[in-house]
C-alpha cells in the first residue's frame, strides 16, 4: 500500500504527459456530445408527432428516449477506446526494459498490476463522469429519473472496470502495444456481442452465452435495473482478468 | 555478504549458467569477466531477483532472495545493461519515483537526490527529459537511480558499455569511490576495465565459472610459465635433446631456421642453464628473450578451457 500511491501517481502522470488521456477524453466526449445532440433532435421530432395523435405516451420520457440510448453508446464506444488507455501499461514497461527496474525494486507484482489498473480506472471514471452534464442539461429543460441515471453510471463504471481489466491482461502478455490493443478489441468485441449478435445453436446454449456477455449485464444496469447478480458478474470478471495478468507477469520471469 | 551456491539457469535446452558458486565479502569489488553471451547478465539478473534460478540459491546477509525478496531488494542497487529510464520523465522525476518505490519520503528524497546527482555529475541535468540525454548521461542517471536508496550492494551490468573514453574513466573512478563503502559486483567483457577497478575477478565462459581470484593470484597461477625465444647462428649444432634435459624446460619448438621457442617454468637460473648449454654446443647464440604472459593471455587461456583451481 505504501508503494502503491507513488506508483499510481507515476502512471497518471504518464497519461497526461503523453497526450493519450486528452485524446481519449476528447474523442469520447465529442462523439457522445454529438449523439446527445442528435437524440435530443429525434426526441423533439417524436414529441411533435405524438402530440395530438392519441397514442400511448407512458414510456415516452427523456430518460427512456434520450439517456438510455446514450448510455448504451457510451459502453460501445468505450470498447474501441479501452485499448488506447491500457495498451501502454505493461507492454511499454517490458519494451523499454523498465520492467527490470520495477521487478528489482521492493514492489510486488500485485502492487504493479494494481497500480496500473487503478490509474487506468481513474482516467476512465474521470471521462465517464464528465458526461454527467447530459442528465443535468436534460433535468434543466425537462426531467430525468435520477435513480435510473445513477444505476446506469454505476453500470458504466463496473463495465468499464471489466473492460480495463481485459486491457491490462492483454498488455501483460506482450511487449508490443499494437498486439495488446488488437487483442483487447478482439476479446472485448467477443464478450460484448456474445449471446446477442453471436448466438448459439440451441436456446440453452444462447442463454449460457448471454450470461457470459458483458453487454447483457450492462444492459440491465443502463436500463435502470439494479441487480446484484450483474454487479457480482462484472466484479468477478474483473478479478479473474487481473489474476490472469498477475500470473502472466509472474510466469514471464520463469521463461 | 553475498553467497551464491550452485546457481544454474536453463532456457529450454540451453544452459545459460551452469552450477556457479562464489562468495563476495563486504566492501569488495568483484569483476565479472567473460566474452559476449557467457552468462554474465543472466547471473546478475538472478543475483538481483529479477529472474529465479532453475537451481541453486543466492543469499544476501544470510537471507535467501526468493524467500525474503523485499528485505533483500532494499539492499541492492542494480544498473542493468540498458539503463531503465522513463523517457517521458525528467531526471528529477525518474530519481524521485525510484526513491518513492523504495519507500523513501519527502525531505529524505531531496537530500538523497542532491547527493547522488552530485556524485554522478548530473546536478545540472535534473530538469531535462531523460529521453533527450546522451548515452553517457543516461548511464549516469541509471547509476544515480541504483544509488538513490543508499544500497549496501551495487550490481552493475556493463556500466561503461557504449561510453566514450573520457566517460569510461569518469565512471570507473566513480565505481572505485563507491566501492570504498559498498560491495560492488560489475560485469564486463573488457579486461582492462576489470583489472583497473576490481580487487577480485570471476571469469565466466559458456555459463561455467572458470576462475574466481585476485588478479595477482590468477597471474601467478597461470603466468608461472614463460616462453623463451632463442636465436642461433648455426642451428645444426644445437643439441635439442640435451637442451630439453635441462631441468625447467618443458617444451622446445623450432619456430623457423634460426629461431627456437622454449616453454619453461622456474626462475632465472633456468635461463642461465639454457644459455650455457647453447653456448657449449657451439650453435652461436645471437639472441635470447623472455616473453611473460600478459593478462590478455591469461584471460584467453582461461576462457579457452583451462579451469583454475
């Protein structure tokens, strides 16, 4: 613990020195800002069409129409941005031989993995929380269901933590950043679409695959449905990926 | 202080280090000498706990490095062959980070940083990015990183590789100074480097430890043999059988028409007997000269297969 804080500080510094943090935040906020703009437009078009048409309007509210779609987009866009945050973490230490410095210092492999993981999660949480202006703006002009928004942000953070843990693992198996990022995207896309677009041959199989999918657990949370099973799945997923990163670094010393 | 027992490391089928044992006393400078690919770096990596040995163990102050990694690693300052620097940090940040992961805090870091920067001659470089420094300065920053937590043991892997002659002299002097209070192990494939800075040398080749001794003892053991070159005017008169019976003469070889090369052991009286014998035979002695083994000869002799007991 004593060594963990300076280590996290060093990792955070690296994010801001190399412009990675700014670029990821800029691209993410730009895209989400645009999605927000177009979904508000869509919402007002629909509102005009619905007005006086005599149709049922009980599900028609800004939280359902604007926010839900945005939360889903945030999750999906982050599949592509996660590797940018994580690919450097361990691969770069290996390539520049600074791993030798870390491994011969009184730091445990657990501290190294934890420090890098926590730094990446901090960057992620900062970026995700910067989108909080969206519900505030919606609340200002209309109204949002805040419990739904909090459940969704909770889901975004847990899902993002799971994605970053995969990124850390992929970075620990190679000393090349490109390989780490391609692997991360591959694994994340697989876990995102499995059970959905990627189905099984039988229904039973499909259900199992759906249970394994990151997306289906995220879906409940961003829909405003807080279920501890989803949270437990996402936390276990993260733990396994981080444990595998630890094993991968440890086994690297024996080769 | 450092005790290495039966250290072996294999990578797949390849044996990189084979059953190496030696001890290093407190305050000693030990030079690790061997050609490229001899197993120097692998041995040093095992000494620092970076990679675990396949067999054998390393103990430092009676603590096994794999049973008590944190206690042991605090005592070691390690400079790998390529200095481990974060190129996007300044020298000050690099040194500060290394100090922090060794558990140092606040004012302790500042005073220690000033001290090692002064020692390594990088005080005026503290605010430069390490990625923009020359090879020589990177090496010094690496050394400063290894020294910042004031370790009792310094392990330096080829500390002067790639430096210019002026920098080599600086670093050598620095290592000698450091060696007054610390135990130092350094590796090199350059002989003068080791003979200039180290008290004892360990010669390693193909993963095998060939010799560990002081330079004087090694040259005594291997250098007692001398080579004598004889020039004579009338070689047909030279009685080689009689000459080889002179005690101390081990071997006679005819080099060319007028020149003979003798391998002898023993002192100057052998030389006297040889010259007397040649003169008696009437071969017309025109020249006699003694060739002693240089350190290069000794080094070559060791690494080409002669194990020194």
